C-alpha cells in the first residue's frame, strides 16, 4: 500500500505530536476501563471499506480508545506487575518499528551478556528475547525435556516430571500442560518460599520411578504475588543430585540482581541451566520484552532450530541466530529498546533506579506497621507489599478498590493469601513515592 507523501507526513506529525505530549506528562493519566457498549457508542465502527483517515483515527484513539486503557506507567498503578519504561527505551521502540529490522544480534547479545553476568553465568551463556515470562519459561522447560530424553532413548515414551514450588507462577503450570510434563509440587513456608527443608523433603519423598523421571527443578527468584525468593542453593543442589535441569524463573525478581542491597538474596542463581528475566517488568523496558538465558545455548539450539530449504542459508552455519533459542522464527528485535536505554543511561543508573523502588517499598512497610488498622501479611523481600485491612471482607476490598480507581487516585486490586482476600502493592516505578503509597492505603 502506498500512501501519498503529504498524507504520510501529516500522519507522522500527528503521531509524533501525540507521542511527545504523552511522554511529557508527569504523571501520565491513570485512566480507567470502559464497557464495550460505551466504546461502541463513542467510537463506532472503525474498520471501514473507505478508511477514516489518519486525523480521525488519531482523534478516536486520543479522545476515546486511549483513555479507556489503564496506564501501567502511572506511579500509582500498583497492581499486577507495573511497567515504567524509560523515555530512551520508549523512543527507541519507535525506531525498531520504523526501521523494520529483523534483528540486531550484536546489540541484543550485549544486553543478554549483562544479564548473564549479573547472574554469574559462564561466558558461553546466551539466549534470546521473547514476548514474556510465559514463553521464556516454556522455552526453558522444552529444552529441559529434550536434554532429559536425549540422555536415554528409552525415555522417549515416558512423561517426565518437573519439581516446582506450590507457589510457582501460573505460566509454569501452563508450560507443563503444553509440553505434556507432570508436576510434583514442593511445599512452601509461611512466606510462600521453597526452603532447603521443603526441597529436601520433596526429594526424599520421591519413589525410585519418580526420581528417574525428574527432568527439571524450577525455582522462583521473586514470586509475583509476594516478591519472595526460593532457596536457590537448595533447589540447584537438588537438581544436581537428581541429574536434572535447573531453571530459575526470575521474570519479575531477577531485576534486583543489579541492586546494591539485594544481590545476596540470589545466592545459587549462578548454577541455573536457564534463567528468565523480563526487562518489561522491573528493568524499565516497554512491553513486550523478556529474556531467556541458557548456560549452554547449544542445547536450546538443538531443541528449537527449524529446518527448511529456504532456511538452510541460516541453519547450515554457526552464525548466532536468535530464532534458534525459543519456539519462534520471525521475531521483532524486542531487546533493542532495553539495549538503547542501558547504553544511554549506563548500568549504574539501573542499579540506582531499582534501589529506589526497594527503598520506597521499605518505607511503605514501615508506614503500614505504624497504622493500627493495617497489618503486613508477609515481610517484603523485594518490591512487593502484601497487607490486610483489619476487619474487612472481600466485598469491602472490592468496593474500596473500585472507588480508588473511579476517583483516579490509584489502581490497587485485591489478591488472595491462604484463601484470605488482602491487598498488594507492586512497586517497579522509581517515580513512585511514599506519598503515592500513602494515598493508596485504605482508611
């Protein structure tokens, strides 16, 4: 499709003006979701035979569709895992799209090398960028299955088992189902942490047949719900004892490897055979950007390389191709915005930004402890606060959350803890302050 030069320039002006205005907002609007019937009345049919024209579609987005989407980079967006991309990363995301590049291996690999070095992985470690932690975890477990089966042809007809925490992220369970793997849950302590004791109990409780079928041990470096870190030393030792793959799901929490105050919490992560880290969660990248790293990338290449006549020019060489390290072929160079931001700001700035969010979390915990009507449920380890409003029911939490958003104060939704409805703050935006947390606490 060819667009007239003048029309193209006008459209670029509209898009760039909107982008500049949005990025200059401090803070950006929080906004809120809108029911589909309301959007239908306000926006109408947007896909038509004739087209609406750039100016009208931009108006619809700016006035109707955009405000109907929550802004995850707002400093009081404290639910789920927020994202706070740097201006540099956001701007370079535009360049990635504008240049239509298939990959920029050198730059992306420097970013992966930085992450691997933070984790203490060997010089040969490497991987690729994928859309999110779900695909990264799926990739890691697919390689674990391949390695386990290749070790003994008799295993081809058996379903391997993965040892993982009861509190592991749901993406791990999804990956097991997609790969037809069995799970064997490991108990957790009162902070949802897989400990040396619970790991040892799980290993000692294995039957001989189960022990023979363990293909992987999965540990979490920063649970989404609580921010707690499994005992990685114990999990790695169990994997070594069982001759199994050791995967660390650090999608959210492994960003704190660059912190000056939390690095020691990740002891044992250097033993990982694979590691997931999502820069779009706590390393200030735009969606979608997750890294999957392998201690020995050759094993991933054996699992994922696709063979076709038109691909021989790529697969018959030893050149590094990101398509060989996850179940994708065509891929966007989604690691480049992270690379650009790291190159612009330097890794010290990343350390300081992560430290800032942790300091805000600690101050928030102190504030909650000082209030008689609130109570911490777990002690924060990274940047998640889980707490209860004493005397509230599930309905109270829901009504309060709805009012908070309706008043455009903040976005905080309830979570559950041991069957109890509670509240949760996740702080990944260095612009989130103690005053922001205070404003989002229930009376």
